[in-house]
C-alpha cells in the first residue's frame, strides 16, 4: 500500500500542474476558444469577427429622429373646366342650376418635413407645397397645426415652413461630408399616406449631380426606399442624426426601386438660415456661361486632370467682366480646386459669400495665368 501511495502521489503532481497551466492559458488567451476550425465564428477569422460593430437594431436611431419628422397635408383650389354651352341662355333652360358642377374643387396632396429649430422652422421640398392654399402639419405625437410658408428656393427644391407649437423636437444634424459609400442610412417619412414609416438602406454615392433635377445638385444617393409621400422627409445615419432631406427618386414608374436622392443637411441648413434671415438664399456669382473642355483638347494642353471650363459668355459689369476674364478663357482651377465639371464648379462659386475673393487659374491663348475676382450676388430665381 505504501508503494502504491507513493506512485499515485508521484503521478498526481504533474497532472495538477498541467491543469493549473491550462486554466492560466485560457484566462490569458480566451480567443483560443473561438479558433477551433472557425465553427464558433461561422467560418470567419478571429480578426473579422472581433471587428464587427454593426448594430442588431436601429430602434434607438429611429426613436431619436422620428419626433422631428412631420407629415404635411396641402390643399389647393383648382378651377374646374366649365363647358361653354352651360353659359348659353338657350341651353341653361334644360339644366337644373342646383345640379351644375361646382366651379372650384380642393385637391389634397401629401409629403413630409423635418423640424430643425425649437422656434418651429420646418424644411420640406418646394414641390410639396408649391401653390398650396392651405398647409397642415401633423407631428408624430398626433398634434396638428396650420403652417405658413416663410420662403422657398426652387434652385434646390427646398421650402421653409413655420409652425407655432411648443414642445418641438429639432433634428440633430450630422456632417454629410463624413458620409461614406456603404454607410447605413434610414429614410423616415409618410409614404402613400399610411403614416410615419422607416426604410433602411446604404449610401451608394455622394456628390451626385448632373441629373437635371435642380439647378444646384450635390445629392446623397441611397437605396433606402423613398416612395411618394417621402419627399421632404429625413435621411438619417445609424445614430439618428440628420444627413439630408429626401427629395427624389430615379424611376419612370414613380415608385422607389433602389435609387433615391437626398439634399445634404449642410446645404439644407444654409437655405434655412438665409431664408429666415434674408427671405431668399444668398449665393456667390461670377457672371459667366461656360461649357466643359473636351478631353482631347485638355490632353493637348497637357492638363492633369484633363478637364476645364471654356468661357462662352460673360455678363456685362459682372464680377468676371470686372476681373478681366474673356470669352475663350479656359478655367482650370477655382480657389485651388480642380475644375472637374460645370455643376461642381457652379456649386463652388455658389457656396461663396458675396465679397469673397476668388482665385482663378486660367489659360488664355496657350498661356497660363492667375486672375483674382470678387464674388458677387447671384440673381434670385422667382418662386
């Protein structure tokens, strides 16, 4: 028995030591548990699974953003076409005047808007409220109130409304400049008049222009469903911060199929600020008409990137005229930004304030030069 006891005692100490070492190793390196043939991570490497940060729910984002989104009901009086025979005395004898059709009728349309200040200023699309005789907004909590149109900006298809209600929840503003292709976004609005709804998607492009929808275009493109009634609603990030105002879809059927456009929040806020303070949007202006330089011509001039704008017309006494620009001049850079296309160049100038200096790099008769101009005020568009 004594010999057996000594043998067991001799064997037990290494076993106990091994168990202690295994326990310490698991405490120091827990990722080893997930390394077994990738079964616990669905076949993904530990680095991929550990870096995943996607939320399983966007409930917090929706709760943060949805109180700022309102439904907009508009009514406008439309003249009903009257047959000319109804005004003829002979034919009027054959009609009961009480049954004659009414000369006017009311038409209701539906859209969305976003509350942006505690004072009750709301942004929506201009096309939602154009020519409306009566506008009503409904908040998420069910309250309704009449609103007035403070002003509109057809060049960006935005309009500013004002509602007199308390306990409003303004939207939290994000920086659209930080938005990246692939970011998750949510579109909140009132599609088809069914009540406030949320759709989810990703950003598929930024800075989209040249679509012919507005004069100034710098759209955020998304595949979040933007259906009729979503116009003027909110496009928010995964944290519920406002990235843009939903504006349009690209589809002939009139229903969303994966390509929608939103006006960036920074553009929308500038429109709101200018309309509230001045009654219209103040934009920079040079007073030139231009067309893109062909790629072949740009390559012949050794331009890199191969792009530029050829001035075709200059308005008399405009900032461009006073600075000495001439038709035929080729603009290659505006304030150190390469000229890529007409739309982006126009946006660069429009974003300036009147009185700001503008540095233009110009090619004239094959010679490069720098011309300094002073931005003027872009003439307003009649709304």
